[in-house]
C-alpha cells in the first residue's frame, strides 16, 4: 500500500471517466448472506438491536471469552446515521441511505456530490451490534472526494458518527488495509460481529484507464469505543 492517498485521475474529454464504476467492490461476499457485484458497495443482513443500550462495566476479574466480551460490549439501539466526522482528515459529511438495485448492485452516492457518504440502510446502523458499512468516493469527475485521504488514518484514529437519536457514536480505528479487487477478503470485511463495528470503504491503488476502475479497495476497520448522549 502506498503511503500516499489513492491516486486521483484527471478527467478529460479524451479519457472519460465512468462514474458508475468509480466505486467498484468485489464479488462473492460471504458471511452475512449478502451479494456484492461490480459497481456495488458492501451489504449486510439486518440485525436485531437490543431493547436497551448495554454499557460496558469494568470489573476486577475480567472474563475474556468471546461471549463475555460480546455481553459487556457497548451497544446502541437502531438510529439512522446523520453525519460523519473524521477530524484527522477534515471529513465532515452528511449521510445518505443506499439500497440494493434490482440487479443486486448497491447504489453509489451521487457522483455530482463530492462530500457525501453512503450507508447500507438495510444493514445495521452504526452503533448497533454487528458490522455497519459506510462507503464513499475517493474522487469524482471534478476532483478529490470525501474519502480522498482515508488512507491516512491509522490505528487509534477516531471516527464520529452523529445519529438521528441525538447521540454521537465514536469509533476507534483498529486497522487500515488495502486489497486487490481480484482478491478481496469478503468474509473478513463483511462478516457479522458480536460487537458494534464499522467499515469505511473506498477505492484505492492505481486507476486503470482501460478498465475504467481502480485496482484496489481500501478498508478501515473500527470498533465502537464511546457514546455521547444528547
């Protein structure tokens, strides 16, 4: 993975950009029972939110088994995401809901709005138990877009998501990884989790003018760390 942000390709009349392919995710996703196809984002199955938030509590004796970890995890009820803020890379963008088209493809955020992120609204909301999927353009026909500098995040970086219930869910980055689109680890990225997690996804690598597509995907893995209530 290059230390630089994903490459922005110039848009000229001689080399037109297919905006429909600006965000291209791998096929054959597994684990959550969803399908990814060309020109699509990741998806996930619906999760049943708990009736009440479960707040983690520190105890002298810690059971580190997976079931105990899930039981003590910070979990929020369902509430639509409203705004994404990543101060480290100056991201401050509103959300829009994304749905699957009849073809099985996930809608992409409008290409004419460079400061907009999409959330798969048929999956879990950010903060619920499970894996929430958020996607955004790395660039558009007019230049850099909302996730242009996503590769600059690192372990410990913070991601704030304002929710419709007035709460702000803060996620902490666990890792930032890039994958060849031909070898995308769908199970690792999209599999369901016992605690609230977040995936931020965009394109990365070189731009293949012939294929009109980037060669890689960049994925930010993060977990819910704190919640600010209204």
